[in-house]
């Protein structure tokens, strides 16, 4: 009986070693919690990686599963991210790390000693964790609930950009919009954007930067500038406070709210801006009202 138990234990140990050395898809795993919802964590991790000289996005299955390649001096590491929501405002991030060229050697070495690969992985993820914490403290999203997008008439410019470049495109449009007064056109409200196409998997946008005006019988013909009416629409609303570069964080909060409340929404956000970034000040005092239209 004891021999059978010993044989079974040995077989189990051999099986575990075979799985660990040859079948386990990663070399090292780190898990931590963040005060960000999954969509926001996704964007913040990508922003962090964009700031590295040696990183690139490899693939994205969805907002909660994607992978980066990070080059170090002597090796190439694959970072695979799994983000799972814990509460309405927190997530757990699991990082699966693999040394692409030295995977087997790392797996063996980690069993017996502390390795450079292990220390480098821990240092990298700790740096990211601290950056995510700092990011979570630099904005605030407050869900209001259902509220109509107001009807208005506006002049607008059309842009296509990466999601993170939205505010830059808006700033390019401000001087152009300010020339409207030269044509006797009177403003009639807050500037806003109307997103026409949000490719979530590619982090890209097509949007209209709009400036509400009083409609007149005669409007000037200006290259690149168009005019349109925005009709009243049912929507869900949030208040965003923070730098307008990251006001899209409210989009993900609204999508989460819609999902939890069984509301069908169109992924075409509207953002109305109450502050002029050129005036500076505490960014947490900047305000934007953000809407996601409800489907009819």
C-alpha cells in the first residue's frame, strides 16, 4: 500500500513538473488590485506602456485581455494582462510574464533561487501599480443617470484620431472656432464633441468638435467647417472632473452603468466642456458633462 502511494506521489510530482516546465504558458505571475474599473485600467496601462522606449502592444482580445512586448537589454518579455472587476470602482489585474527566449531556463532557476528575471518583473509591475494609483487620484467620475442630450445648432469640425489624442485635436480646433465671431456668428453654449465612430479595440475615434451657435438665414462658407442640428436624445449622463485628455474614462464608467442596469446604449459619447484648459488651475476642478445615447 505504501509503495502504491509513493508511486502515485512520484507520478503526480513528475506530471506537475512536466506541466510547469513545458505546458505552463508563462514564467511568472503577479496579481494586484487597483482603484480603476477595467476599461480605465486598460487605457492607463496602455498609456504607461506608450511612455516606455521599448514596449509595443501585441494584441487585444477585449478590454480585459491584451498583451505587450517589453524589450530589456538582454531579453524580450511578454506581458499578458487579465483584468477582472471586483467592485463598482476596483479591479484585480493579473500579469502573466514570459521571457520569450529563455522561458525554460527561467522556470528552472526560479525554483531554486531569486533571479534577475523575477526581480525585474516585480520592479516593472510595482512601477505600473504606483502609476495606476496616481492616475486614479487625478480624476473623478460621478454617474448622474438618465438625462437628455440637449437640442442645439452648431458649427463643427470633423477629426479622426487616437483616443488619447482627442484633446489635442480639440485644441487645434479652438482658434478656428474663434474666427466665427469675425463673420457675425454668435455663440450659444458650451463647446462639445460628438463621437461618430469609436473603435474600442483600436483605441481610435472619428468625432465632431462642435461649437453651439445661433442659427441665421445666411451662414458663411468656410473650408472644413460645417453646420448641423443636434436633436434632443435620451441618454445616460456622468460628470467628469479632471484633465480633458482622459475624459474618456467617463465613457467606460457609463458603459459599466448601462450594463449593470440593462440599458442598451450607442457607443457614441457626447462631451460638453465647462472649462478652458488654457486657463490652467486645479484639473480636478475642470468639469465635463458626458453622455451616452440610449438606443431607441
